[in-house]
């Protein structure tokens, strides 16, 4: 195999090579796209109850193979093993959820009008091209694929190269669960191949979870081909702590909200905007809790944090932290890569951060938190909204009614009160501004990739 046409996966815990994969040939791409289109032709006409049988079978397979699937994710991207197991279970729950609720979500809606009968129907679109990231290598795929498949579409996946084995495992699970040939396919594609797929007539629509830069590229390519796309991009979620907040709860949740998945989550809290009355106490407690986390081999149940997923991601995070310190931020704890094998970075808390610093303006994808002091409530809301991103946000206060009023002023796709931002199959998920557009999950997510068809019959 020629190295230039290989995918190489690397264990981020050790830096050692895991596997090499050959990119799909032009012939394989063509054959598998044809198979996906043919599978859609049959699947889209199948009763929803028939589709649900497959989705429940996939859920059962995920649960039965939870441990090896979790270990594969740990080896490829370094998440702690307990979190990897939880991710697999969340995927299974998502499959079961859409299998149970798709019938109601996609039921025809009768509309009173000028016809003897008029209704809105939700018809499948075709083959959906899913371009997915590495940080939740199973969940990101399943949360897009489960509703798309239950709506009657087929799915072709391009996974992140560093989690190639995870992508292939998902295809295997669908096949073993009884999916028709071509209904769900993982293709090993280069970026050039992906551009060509978006333009291919056999692809109907595109969904991407990834970086802002990737979103711009995919949206541009989809626009040139007049194809719908859903984009779930980056985030720099504010974690707003008001003066009457339960400080113990806020600090405990802040650690999980920032450092879960080794800090590599689009909906991780990244900017901790704290009212001046609590600022010093929050910084001190948050930094102490962050420094107390154990960092090491993610296969070890006792470790809280594993490595960054790749060396370039660790190095980019360090540049952001270093530049923020030059701009006036203060390192309270951490701030350096570990001097050991693998791509580990110290759990880091920056105090006195603010607009104009990379830790405030950019998405930091790793175990680093920026804490910002707000003089009052209005200043806190203004700082929360002073971002090009708009994915999630949380508000911490004992006055829930007041928090719900403040939520109306937050520019984000989701606002959580006294809780960590999280995705849930029952609730729509997505962002605004440069965090993307469209929604996944819930009734809104399953209707993203359907033809909303008006049917009008006979004058009344």
C-alpha cells in the first residue's frame, strides 16, 4: 500500500501505531453508492414497524458488545473507559427511542382547508451522507443515523480518520443486526472523495458534525449541488454563575462539564463567567478540584482523564493557553503538556480571562477552562453572548424562575439551568451563529431529512 493513500490510526495514550487502512477505490465508492440507493428504494417503502425491528436489533447488538466497542474507542481516541461504555449504552438507548417514537413523529397531519381532505406527510428523502468526528465516535454517528434511518433514508458514513475502526464497527453492527445490504455503509474516504460524494446525484443530503472550517467547506459544496445539509459545529459554551448560586453544586458540575471526555466536547462548558461576589471562591475551588483529577491510561478505571486524541490537538491547545497568558490570563493550575509518552495535557484553569484572548474567543478543545469575572448580571449575559458560537449555555442560580427569564436573553441552541449541557434523544440538539444550523434528535431531528409533502384531495 502506498503511504499517501493510507489511513493511519495511532493510540493517543502511547503514540504507537494501531492500524493502517486503504482508502476506498473509485470502483468501491461507485458500487457502494449504487447499493445505498437501491437499499433506500426498498427501505423507504417499508413500514415503520419493520424499520423499528432493525433499530431494536442494533440496540441489542450495541449492548451485547459494549465492552469491546468501548475498548476500541479508548484505543483510537483516548476517552476514559467508563465514559466509553456509557457512550455505547447511550447509542443503544437512542436506537430504541427512535424505534418506539418514529411512528408518532412521522404520522400524517390532517389540515382543515379548501379540500375534502388535505394533509402533511413526511416522506424519506434518499441517501444521507454523514461526515462525523472522532470525539464521540459512536454517539455522533448513531444520533444522526438512527432518526435518518427510521425516517426511511439510507446512510453513507465518512468517519474521522483517527477513529476509522470505530466507523467500521458501526457498519458491522448494522449488518449483523440484519440491515439490508447498502442501507448503512462506512466508506474510507479522503476529503477530495467526500467533495465528490456531496456532488454525486445518488446522495440526497448531508449531515456534518465537526469544526467550523469543515462546516464552511461542506455547506459550500452542498450549496453548489443544491442539497440540504445539517451542521453541528463548534461551541464555546458559557457557564454563568450568579451570586445566589449553590457554589458547591456549581463547582462540582463545572469540573465534569469541562473535563468530561478529556475536555473534547463541542458542548463542554468552556467559558466560566462568574459574578464578582463569587469569583475568587469559585476560581480557588474549581482549580483545586481540577488539579485533583487523576490523569493517565484511560483503560484504568481509576483515572479521570486520558490524553488528547492527537498530538496536533494537544499542541494547538497549548498555543491557545500560552497566547492567552501573554494577553493577561493567569494560570491557576496546569498549563503544560505532560513529559511522557502519548498526548497528555495537564488539567488547566485560567483565571482573569476575557474577550480578545484565544481562551475566550476560540473553541478550546481539551482539558482547559477559562474563568471570567462579571461585575453584574447584565455583564455576565453580555459576556456569554460575546462569542461567534451559539451551541449551549448553562445558568447557575437558586432562583429558577429568574433563570428561565434570563434564558430568553442567551444566544444558544440550548440553555440548561443548574445542570450540565447534554444531548438527549428526546430533545432537539443544535446551535446558532457559527455553531451551525439544523437540529438532530427529538421530533425536530427526525424531520430534518424528510420531504414535508402537502397532499390535497378534492374540493370541499
